[in-house]
């Protein structure tokens, strides 16, 4: 076991450029650096130096880590040929059932949402499938609020609809 003053080495690494760190990373780790993030390179190099100074993981710890990392049984995406089955307990609406009521914060389709903004009156017609403002159709109030204000803003909050207005 060799002695390395890890805090002093880490301070030395902080003073290096990203290019110097990437080169040192390649020398110490044995593979080229895939990242140009200075903090990441410093942490990885310091970890490797500390591992050299204090010893690597034991074989038992390596085996246990491999067991924990074995994610062969974990699926993150369903198989392509999978079909989705719906349990019988879930009640799906029948095709001839009436449509669900829209957002309770909005007036019924055909009514207007009105807001005074910077000296002008903004009038938005509520449609069954969206909104209309100055002859254009929009899918959300947020899109209209962004057009009017020039920055992203929650449409319900901009038009002062809902409980937290």
C-alpha cells in the first residue's frame, strides 16, 4: 500500500484545466475520459487515487456488488410483441357513454375567459376541444398566455382561474 495525501492531491486537481484532467484520467483509469465535466473528472481521479492508496475493494465486496448490479431480470421497456391486458375490475366507459366533463375551472364551451393585461383586454373563447384567441385556435390557455405575455406562464394562473388565483 502506497501513501497518497488525498486532500492535497484533490486540491492539486482543482487547479488543473479540463484538458489536463482528461489526460490524467486516461493515464490513471486506463481509458479515455468520456466526460468534459471538471467536477466529475476530479471526483473520479480522486476516487481512483484513494483506492490505490487505501486498497481496492475485496473480492467478496466485488462479488456482492456484481450480484446487486445484475439487472438482467429488470425490464425497463415491455417486449415488442406484448399485448396489454386490462383487468376485469377496471370499468372502462362504453363507446356510447357521454363524454367526460372538462376542467371545472373553465366556463362551459361557448363562453369567454377575459383578462385585462397591460392596458388591453384579452378575450379567449372556450371551445369543446381547445380555445380561440384573435381568430387562432389553441390547445391550451398556457399557449395563449405565452403569446400575450412573451414568457411561459401557467394559463390558469395567468387568466386567474382556479382556487389559487
